C-alpha cells in the first residue's frame, strides 16, 4: 500500500466565487464582506482557499455572490 511521504504537500481545496449582484443599497457590513473577499467589479470571479472563515463570509452574502463549480 502506498503511503504519502511527509514532504509531499496536499494542495489546499479552493472555492471559485463569482460576484453576481451589486452591493449598492446593501448594509455596510455586506459591502465590507464583498471587499474582504477581494471583489472589485461585478461578475468578477476570485479563487479563495476553502476555509471556514471564507465559507462564513459567503454565507453572510449569498444574495450577492455564487459559488462556481
């Protein structure tokens, strides 16, 4: 049975998130979350490491973003 060496690194899982709806008129907290995820313009797609922090940010603004497969 093959085992993984300690020196081999497992690549981190990533999320592709797309900014689909404008934050104009959204609460200030939502605008800060959009900025924190790294979005600068509408329909932009960013890649982020799949961590609980990023998942929580996306969960706060599901009406503004979508996860792209």
